[in-house]
DNA sequence: TTAATTGCAAACATTTTGCAGGTTC
DNA sequence: GAACCTGCAAAATGTTTGCAATTAA
């Protein structure tokens, strides 16, 4: 049963040209269990509590590879850490600056109207909308 | 003449409750010369080439204080460094992921339509739109 | 068996901090 | 002279790298 999930993940990695080692599947298992945003440290903690031992270096190597191959998206809103977002199709985020939590906003719920002309000699790579929020004051 | 600029900056700092030391004015001089985005290191370099010697610690302390007092805005798009934006009124950015440069987009040039409801118990603090760009392929 | 991958520890880069000495009002 | 500010060096993070040992095709 668990084994089946791992087989599916192996296929997913293969589709993106990533050969599947045990460690990479362990990491994928954490990330792709549900749509979510995690920092490298959170991933390492989760692996630990799942009794999987994967070194920090391998976690970072793997995350960078997943990003390069389009399996993951990096989100940069918190200067202290990079978040890895297991949802790769276009969408946006709330960022709670107090709790440092990211919350998805489906692309359909925000409409960005006219776009300014791009600077000469450049092409657009992506559009990120971040709504910074904080807990309501008492 | 130069002296006059420094007097104006001193007044600007005072308005924001920041007492004006020589170092703080040196830093303000660099930042507020024109609307721009600089990393701490770029600011330190500029100070050096202006023959102003301000220690790294003081630059960081000052930048944090300016941000806290609303004289500056931090921009987080590049995981490797924080940018300090001398334009504090609402606007958006192009970020060239190759050259790591920020370019302003006036708020009027982007219209963000409907906004999704905020998560319960939170209030909005700000809206950031970043259009990631890269040099056109040859 | 050759190439790819892992893990450790050391290296790095950016930012923060502790504290002694200096400055300011 | 009391409170504040600066600068140095050391510390703290988060991330990357070098390299020897291990695993996989």
C-alpha cells in the first residue's frame, strides 16, 4: 500500500528525468503528500519523525534538483529561508509575516489586469502576487 | 550646497523620529539620492567609494531602523540578499533573475482586480506583485 | 565496473550580537 | 555624565561544496 505510493512517486520523478533513489523518494513522499509549502528544515524534521534518515546535504541537493526539473517551485518571501511549494501550477500566496506561514491563493481568485510593457530585451518568466497579512490586533 | 542636502536629510530623519548621526546621514545620502534598490553590500561599496567609512554593523543597524521607521521598504525576491527600496509608497517590481536587478513598476500600471477574502483573524499589511523576467534568449 | 549518489564536515555568505570605546546633548 | 551610537570581531543562520565511502545501473 505504502509501496504503491512510492512506485507512483518513482514514476513521477522518472517523468521529470530524475532517477529515483530511496532518499529522493523519501523526500518526495513528504512534499507531494498534499499541496504544501515547507522550508528545508521543516522537511528534514518531517523526515526525522518518519524515521527516514537523509542528510542535510542530500535534502538540499534534491530540492535544488526538483526545482530545476520543475517538480517544485521556490517561494521567496521570507528573507530567512526558502520555501518549497509542491504546487507548481500558477497561483499566488498569502504570507503571514508573524507566523511565517504561506497560504495558497488559487490563480482564479486574483485577476491581475493590464501588465506594463517589459523592459527591452527581456521576457517574462512568471508573476508572483503576495498578500502580506498579520494576525488581527486585539 | 552638499551641506544643504545633508540638512534636508537630517530633517527627513527627524520627521521619522530618527536622530541624525553622521553615519546615518551618509547612508541616507546614498539611499535617497534617487529612487533605487540596493543591497546592504552595494550600500557599503558606495559609501566606500564616497570615502565615507561606516562599519558593516552600523549599516545593518541603520537599515533596520530606517525600515522600522518607515523610511525604507525591504524587498524580498532574491534569496541571497535583502534589497532596500528608497521608494516607500505602493508600487511593484520587475525582478531580473539573471542580473538580479529590481525595476520599479508604478502602482498605476498594474491593476489587481478582485482580492480573495483574507484568512480569518488576519488583516492585510501589503500587496506585492513581482514580475520575474530574464534576458531574451538569443 | 563505471558513473551517480550520499553523508559528513568544513566552507560560505549574509545578517545579528556582545561589548568596549566614542560621541552627543 | 547618562544615554545613545559606533565598530570590531565573534556568533548565528541557511545553504553549498569537497571528498571519501556507498549504492545503483
